[in-house]
């Protein structure tokens, strides 16, 4: 049996990745709809070995679709996701708009698959933030074994998290430096080429940014509300792939070798942890891959029950599009659609 699937925001980086992954994983589809704004009507996007033309989201009848994968930003999701849901279409939303609603499950299939049952309240499922996603895939087996007490995370996030315009700005600034052109700065608050910017999303009253707050709030909702989390989110001049240095304090004593093995056998994780030159993963190796990678696993000798790890993932795949498709697969596997 096949399903009718709509991808909302089909012309964006994540929307195109969703279409690619749906085809790669042979999701059972009878009909696929690529939806976008009016300015993209008729634009062709790829779906496997086919090309499909974009339709206007505003004029689309949502009752035509069984599942809708949204990746068009919070404003679009706020307006259209409830309309699709009311028409009987299950919405899986990649924006931040519904993540913190108590009646909308926030799901990472490898971490809290059972939470998906809660979608029936509103017919909407939320996809976590990309940086939260890879972190919690890595932390889940450790939390189950040792119970996480506190996290200190520093993220090194690629410009693709800011969309195509952000990627273009890094490219243009990098080229401009080599040819001695004036550097245009439109997307980022500082020069991004050959620089790092400790600022992602809006600043909040307490001095943290919203990106940092997301790591805190989503970890508590998905993993455990008792976990204490502090974060610093940094934009780095990398096109694809987010990296994180995570310091973990556990309730119970942790053995480094046992922790490494727990992560090695956990779903969605690949451990590359050789204590030698190059024996770790960087964003270059993770780009285009489905896995979340863990390296640099070592004891933190400054605290009791402490561990440090390095986590890398392709933010457009597992951090967004892949997780969305995995949620749809979970719906099918559990007979919820």
C-alpha cells in the first residue's frame, strides 16, 4: 500500500533533501506533491529519477495528502500545519513552531519513539532542532546506562543551518578575500569567512541565544526534564555538518570503555574513536551520511562521573530531512496510519 505525501517547502535545502531521502529509502508513495510559495509555481524539483513541478501551497487541497512534511519556516507552519491536520493529513513539522507545545510530540525515533503516540491530539508531530537531534542520539544510550545529571555543550554549526543565502555568503566572502573584493555582509552579523561567530538566532534577556535555549528546552522535553543543560552555539565557516563538544556529568560512575561500546551498538550512531592522528570524524567525512558520529571519548577527570565526547552529523540529513522521514516510517511501522 502506498501513501500520498506532500513536501511543503520543496524548493529549499531541507525540502529537496526530504524528496531525495524519500526516494532513497523507497518510502511507499502512490503520489508525491511538491509544495512551495506562488513564486515557485512550475519550478521543477527532483524526486528519485523523476522531476516534479511545484504547486502553490496556498491553493493546495490538503485532503489529497496522507502525510505532509513541512520545511518552510515557522510562519508557514503556524498558518498551514493546522489546516492540513484538520483535513486528516498527518503533519511532520521541521520548524520550531510546535516543538514546545505540550500536546505535540517532539520525536527522534532512536531516542523517544514511544512519544509518537501523542500525535493524535493535534495530528502534528514536531522535528527537533538539528543540534539537539545529533546530541541526543549520542546521549540516549549513555543516559539509559548512567543517568545524565548535567550537560555542557559547545556547538560548531555550519552555515547550511542558515539556508542557501548563508551558504552563498560564505562562498562569496571566501572568494572575495582571495581576489581582494569588498566583502558583503547580509546574512551574518559578522564576517563569516575565516571567522567564527558566537551567535545563532536571537538574543534572549538572560544573555543566551534562542539556539542555545532550544538545546536546553528540547533536551528536557525529549530525554528528561531534570537534566541541567548549558550551551554555547557558534557558527563556523563550514558549508555542511554540525559538530559538538559535549561534557557530561552522570549520576552513576561511568566506564569509558563500556560507554564507547554502548554507543557503538546504539541505533543511528557510528563510533570512530582512535587515539591517533586523524582517528576522529570531522564534518567533511559526515557530509551526505545518515549516521551521527562520535569521537574523542574520554573521561573528564575534573568531576565525578564525567565524560567528554565529540559529536558530528550532517545537519541537513539527520538534523532535519532524514529524521522527518524516519518519523513517517515510524508511523507506518506502528500501524498509526
